[in-house]
C-alpha cells in the first residue's frame, strides 16, 4: 500500500527524492533535489522543517528560491546584503 505523504503518520519515513508533496506542502523540484543531495537520509519531518526554515544548515525554500545562498563544502550561507 502506498504512503499517504500528507498524513502525520509518515513523518518519520524517508521519502523518495521525487516526492514533492509532503505533509500538505508542495516542494519545488530543484529545491528538493539540492536538499536531497546533502540530506538524502532526511525524514518527512526534517524535510518539512527545513522547507519552513528550521534547519540552520540549509535555507528555507522561500529563501532558497529568492537566491542569495551558496554552498561551499556542503554548508549553506547567506550572500544577501542589507
């Protein structure tokens, strides 16, 4: 039986990289690929937390899509200027 990726019951599962709808969030395909390249072991809960900006080592999807972030040695840092 396939997972219902919107269900709270799957929060501890590791979804396949092509799964772009998780816990009622739609994740950008490029953002998901980049996140997966660094954190392939992330559970739905960790992916959604990162998507929302709760991972200090990776930008939220909103910040990532705005740009201004770069990856050096697997670490993300802001390049935005105020």
